[in-house]
């Protein structure tokens, strides 16, 4: 089979690897679609994502979906040919967490994540034609939802988790600052959870166009000098830019809530934070998700359409080109998809 393997900064290859066979409790997926995420780009550009650095080659990808090709012994409740996606996280160890975070497995100190170099050996991802996956991590895709949308259940779960970190949104005005793929999915998730009005802000017109297609009622073009709205009860900061924190805190209503979705730098950075105190703003973090991938699949089954997020599609053998387009702010890309098999023909290539 073929797989997309990163060897170091600027070095990604489509390689031949042995097709896997299912172990006890595993299934083999014939993969169809994968979505490129910021961590995939980081491993390709820098050889590292966050604090995880490549120690040896890694198969990229944690957003993927396909169909079950084979079942290992002991697997029940699944069938060959069934369209599925995966929950990419598996806590390592006894799984016991302090009472204050009981059940919040996204905060477990040691988690193996598909397509991650956090452990050695690394945890290969799903940008390949086939992948062995523990049955416990398989999530069936609802009827009427294709595997391309199913591959985006993972980032949609990130957005739904972020929305769940905020107070009840029904009927409220919401601001989303930063409309990359996750920010635009937060727009859709807020709308799905009943927000009364959703305002999206970004520096690029192409990102704002995607946010509008995903359900934003109004947009703020920050590059054109348009300012953020004022006195917004619930704000989602999805850009991860320290320079955005001052304006975003100023936009948050007194006593309001700011959910930090975008990853902030791990090093010192200047930011204007005074309004956090004087306006008594509740500032909460949001990291990955727990089991919201199940909510994401239900939302897709309910008709939440994530296809406006998709701006480009490439076959697996053009993976490096796909990564370059996803990484280039001038490309106008939002979510770039990899077609992992020639049989994945749900949509024409863009």
C-alpha cells in the first residue's frame, strides 16, 4: 500500500509499505479521505508540532475516514464495507484522572494520537491506503453522510468541544475571531447549538467567505480596518495570535466569556490583557475533545454541512503539493483534502 510519510523538515514522501493485517480486537480500514491539519503542516515544515519532534519517519494524518476492509478476532458490532471514521486519541496508562477532571480524557497526561510524534515509537496516522485501528476507536458514519464529510468529524468535534466550554448559546450573540478551518467550524457548531447571531472576524476575505458559507450572519474584515463588535457575551478566539488578545478581550462584554480555541505560543509573547481583570472576563481554554466526535457525527447526520469548508482536493500521490497549498496563506485554502484511494469519488477535484 501507499502512505504519506514525513522524514524531516521539508521531506515528505509517498512510500510503499506493507498492507496491515488485523490483530485481535482490530479492524483494517480501506481509507478514502483525509483532511490536512495544522499539525501535519508543522511536521512537514519544521519536523515538529508543539513539543513533539520527529525521531524517525511518521505517517501523517489524524482526520480520516473510509470503509472496513477486514475484522480481527473478537470484534463485534461492526461489518465489512461499513463507512467509518476514528477517534484518534488513546490514553496511555491506567486512565485514572483526579476528581476535578474526571472523564476529561483530553487532559490525560499521556495520550497517543494518530499522526503524532509525541511518543517514540511514533503513532502513525491515517494518510495511507489501509490502516489497522483498534475497534474501540472506530466510529460508524451515519446513513446519508459520505466518508469525505466523515473525515471532518474530528475537527468538527474540536469545535463542538469549544462550544461546550462556553455558557448556553441559545439565542446569544457570538463572536468568532479567526476563521481558519477550526474557526469556521466553530461558527457552524455555534449555529448548530442555537446561537442567535454569529459574527466572524478574520484578516482574509477568503476565510470570511468560508465562515459566511458555514453560517456566520455577519463578518468583520480586520485587514480592511473593520473593528470587532462590542459587548459580546460569548467570544471564541480561534486565531492563536497573541496580538489578537487585546482587541478580543475588549470585544467581550463585562462579565462575559472568552473561549481560547487557537493554540497560543509556548514561548513568551506580548499581549494586552488588562481587560481580563477590569471587565471580570471568564477566559477558558479548549483542547481537542473528549467524546464530542460522536456529537459531530450526529450533527452531520442531522444535516450540518461541512463541505463549504473544503477548498481543495488532491490525490494521495500529490500529498506534498496538498501540504504546500494548505500551508500557503496566499492560496485561499481552508480545508485541503487528500483522496486516499482512486475509488473515493464523492466530489470532483477542486
